C-alpha cells in the first residue's frame, strides 16, 4: 500500500489556544502513530508572529496555492470557519476544523457536499467525545433505559459575534446527548438574556425516539465556573455524578489529529465515516432549529 510512506503537508490557520495546540502536536507527533504522516509546513494568522518555535508564518495565499500543502487545520474563530473551509476545499485541500464547522445548517450541508465532490476529507474536531470522563460516562449509560435526563453546562461569557448562537458554540453538549441517547426531537427551546449583567441561559427540551424527556441547559455569565452537571435517570436508578476517570496518556488534540491522519490514509471504515457525518450534520440541524425556537417572538397566550 503506497499510503505507508505518504506524507501530507499541513498548515494551521488561526493561532488561538487550539491553533497553538495544533502547532505543538504537529511538530511532536506521537511515535508510530498516523500523525507521523503529517508534516507542518507553517501557519497562517492575521497577527504578525514571524515564527512560533520552528513553525514559520506564511500568507493565506501561499497556503492555498502551495502544492506541497495537502491539508489545513482551521482553528480560527467560529464565525469564520465556513468561509475558511470553503477556500481550502476549493483549493483542493483536505480540512480539519474545530467545532462548530459552521454557524448554519445549510452551510454545513453545502460544505460537506463540496468535500465529497472534490473527494477531500472534511474532519470536524469533537474532542468532547475523546475525554476519559466521557468514555467512562458512555460505558456507564450503555444498555440502560432512560426515563429522563438533564445536562447543565455553565461557563464564562462568550462574544457571540465571534462564537455564534449558544446552540452552536455549545454544540459539544448536544453531541454528547445525541451520542449517548440517539436521535432527538426538539420540543421547545427558550433563552433568557440579561444584557446589563452579560448573562445568558438557554434551555432546550428534547424527546428521545422512545419519547423520554431530556433537557439541555447552557448557562454563561461573568465568573461562572466552567463545569457540567448531569442527572440521568434510568429504570435502574439515577446517575448524578460523573464516573471516576483516569487521566488520558494521550492529549485530546493529539487523539483527534491521529483520527484525521487515519482518514487521510484511508484507514477509517465507510460505516464509521457515515455515522460521524450523520451525527455532525444532525447536531448542526438541531442547533439551527433551537436557535429558531429561541429567536421567535414571545407568543402571548390570551
């Protein structure tokens, strides 16, 4: 198989926390892992860095034009994901993008179609599924019959002009629920916003395919600790705390990078790819539906 020696030139676009983690992991791949097939060519940023460690800054034009760059890691702010993915796919590059891949369902479906037409890998990072905490939770939930459940996330304030509506910026929570409990239907969604206090609380009610209720609360305000609380009740009892989980030996971004490299090397099954595509697009469809529910003018009941 010629893939064994194949190398993929990569570029990192956007140098925030995720972008810096990407540069670090691309420069120090895990020995004997698929990541050894990725070679960092440089990074693109609107700010002027010159070099970061050994990585050199290149222009966006160079990144798009250069034939030796086969794949882009897009770590820009959420608002510009769509446009950046589109540019790199049009230039014939594979793409890894941090979640959410886009801030509208329509854009997400179009980009996926474009990647398929061009026979390029479009990989969306969802490291929330790779944490040891989540892997343990999934084991704990497996085979149990849900009666009702709540997932409540709190965190600090986000600039929504950059990150998008909370159903999109918080899509990691939605991904958990879909991955744990299968397809969901939105029954209602509301949002309380206190501009003067910089406070936002989105509450979404779902039903599972067995018509069991699930609630997702996404709450953000100044000084709020980043944490998740769960309360999942099953016919066999309730789960109110996360199961104890060991620390992972391999960083989350590195695990994600290995998965992307496996896709480039053609080592991921069609079934896995199809299931992942369904999950990502389904979550974005639901995020958009939630946003529409929340933005409807209040109905006055007489």
